[in-house]
C-alpha cells in the first residue's frame, strides 16, 4: 500500500473517531434543532404536516426492506433533490453551534440545506442527516413541503465523488421537540439510511415550532 493510501486510511479513521455518538446527538435534539429558533411561522397557511398513514412501518424500521443498495465509501455531499416537492438545493456542511445545537444553514438563503458532519455521509453504512429551514422571515424555505412527502418518494443526494445516492422514503413523521425519539430516528439499521429534518408541529411566537418533521429513507440506488 502506498504512502498516500496509508495517509488516506489514517485520515478516514480520524474522521470516524471524531464522529459524534448518536446518544449525544439525540440529547441535543431533545431541545430541538437550531431551525426551530429561526422559523417564523407567520404565514396564512402553515407548512404541510405528515399524515398518520405516512408513519414508518415498524418492520421496515427494524430492517425489513427490499431493493437496498450496497453502501458507498465516504464522500462529501454537495446537493439534495426531492422531485416530489420541487426541491433542488446545494448542501453545506453543518456541525454543532456554540450553544450545542445542530447548526443550520444561514436563514437568509431559503434554498440551502445542510449535511450534519457528525454523522456518516449519505450513502455510507449508517444514518446520514440532512437539515434545512421550513421558512424564514420572507416566506417558505427549502424544506417547507417536507411534511407532504409520501412513502415511495425519493431523495437524491449528489456527492463530490460524482455519484448520486438515491434514497426511498419509508416514513414521514412529526415529533415533539420535548419528546424526540433520538434512538429511533438516528439508530443504525445496518444499511445506508438518510433522515431529512425540518421544523414542524404547532407554532407560537414565543417558542417557535413545537417539533420536527422527519423523513425516514433508505438507499435503493446509486447512479
């Protein structure tokens, strides 16, 4: 093995070692994403909320799922597309902010989503996380329509290695921020998975959105 290959392996191991444990992320999200603090909610019609029939099937969430694709190696994602709700947006890396919240893209740019770097990259074995605002002070933002998704809709994530990881949604739910099921949302199913998250639930000017809309998806194709 060449020196450059060894250096690459060492860099990958260091990146994995620094990855935040899911238990920590779950605790952070019990108080809600930073997105919740930024959502305005001040529109005549609020964002769509998931239907009860769209909840993730327990058999699927436990690992029974057809048409799964093989995991991909690490690669930074740079774009996310959700054709069913006309999303086509660049991705920027986000981590934890100074207050311990999962960071979010600048709210001034409504068509920008974030990939959480404390998790795997989309397509790797494990659970990748993409976040985005539901709205800003001027109107709807990138994931305003997330709650309208249905099982079978697809999420396409472009990666810097030239591959596109295609995920199929098997559940879409809204969770109260004070009772966020971190283990269920983030726990690895042994296959490449994706969670797309934005604000949801009830809204008040004092506290913002009461919860998070979460789309559960699994890798089904690589292009």
